[in-house]
């Protein structure tokens, strides 16, 4: 999967009564794919991947589970295409879609189409790129690392409320640093705009590929809170009005031998209430068995600092083993520690994740 690129949305934007309204049709998505795959170019390379995600777990409070906080049982496809001319690559396209089943919902509502990546990236100059579509907001660790199929996640779901959103973005270089800015709908997986929802994000940090990477992020805008993670059909809103969010964040990664250290924190407001969160993770690749990685993560998110009580402080230990280049087995155990929440729980998950090319 190609997280280093940023996004495209297919639809039509209509200017009406002084505001932009977003109208989408499933057919337009298919038409856009046809257009992109038939654009005249001097060279084009494409890849089609198949994905299968099987997951099960057990909770001390909910008993047997058919999903984790971030993953559902699903089948999916990813189509990736890159266009180039005599000057190099100039256009990249990625579409990643899943048919997912949420076992916690009634059977008639359990199936959903999830659009994850759906973007086009166009190079407009040296180090400068413009993107449009469904991609990660320019905040924190999420736009830098691949959490699409993993049990371990970043702060994004707790902090912003989603990992990806629909909109446009721009990236470039500023001296020795890279920067990204994005304007998005604030709706996450689904496509909608309501109650003046929309977010602006920006991040400046060291370039990718270094042993030590760090960045500073800002966010301002209103987001919608929904009851599910699907794109089609659209999930119901959990509340009718949008949440006004203000954020500043710091993130860092450090590769030291077989260890990869990750960390991020975010501070700000949700509708005037002060919020604070942080995450620290250590990944260790076993030198004698390069296919095996051990993971340890601690995180917390406080939704109202005025109460001076943290809701949850989960500590998660996990491992992942690449059985083949296409098949990965993941397991994780999580427990709530130092929490004032009476609903503390232990959770265990086992995941089989298959991702393989039809062609490359």
C-alpha cells in the first residue's frame, strides 16, 4: 500500500448560495477510473492487489468479538497507477476499497463498502505536489506510516475522529523541511458536509527516510461524528452538530538498530473543552527472525482536562509474523491501566491479513 502519496476525490463540486456543496455518485467513481486508465501518456505502470482481512477477538466485558477498534472482517482491492513522461513521474492514482462486515451491527446493516485510498497526486514542480480525494489529514504520525491493515494504530481515530478525509492538499519543501497542508470536509469515511463542517490541517517536519524524523502539526475546523466506518451506505450521525476542534501536535520517529521508536502528542479543544492525548510505541524486529516483529504501545486520550481524570490508558502488546510475502499473522493483547473508568477491560485479538498482487 502506498501511504507516501496523497489523495483524490471523484465527484462534482457545485457552488450554490455562496457555499460549495459536494454531490457524489457511485457512477462517477467508476467513470473517473476509466478516464485515468485511458489518459494518453508516454509511459504508465499499474498494479492491482487483492486484500483479505480476517479478525477475531475476546473482551473481558463484551466476550467474543468479530472486529477490533480499527479492523473489520473484509475483502478488498487496491488499484495503483503511475504515469510518466521523459521528465519522470508526473501523476499517481490509487484506489483502495473494501467490502467489510461489522459483526456488532444487525445483519441488514452489517455490510458496507469502505473507500480508503481514493486519490490523484500531480507533480507541479520540484518537490511540489497537489492532491485531491480521500487521504490522511496533514497531522501527526498518520500521514507518514501505514496503519491500513494493522492492529496498532496512531492517535488519529481518538484525536481527529478518523484517519482519512475527503478534500484537497498541497505539499512541498521549505529549506531542510517538508510541509503539507490540506483542506477537507471533516466527515471521515463518508461523504457529507453539514453544520459548516470542514477542517484545515498543516504539518512541517524532517524529510522521510532519515533515522530521526519529527514534525509539528496544526488543525482547525469542525468535524462530524458518525456511528460507523462505512462509505456506502453512509452511516448515521452520532450527533446532529459538528464539533469545533483546535489542535497542535508533535510527532517523532527514531530508528535505532532493530528498534523503531514512535511517539506523538496532541493538545487543544473540542467545543471549548481542553483535550490532551499522547502515544508511545516501540517496535522490535528480531534479528535472527526478520519476519517477526514485537510491539509495545501505550496511549491515553483525555476528553476534558477540567475533570482531571483520564478515561482510558490502554497498554497494548503485540506481534506480527510474515508467513510469506503475501500473508501476515498479527496478535495483540490490550489492558486498561491507571484508569478511572469503571468499565476497564482486557482484550485479545488474532488477525490473518492477506495482501497480494494480481499483477505488478
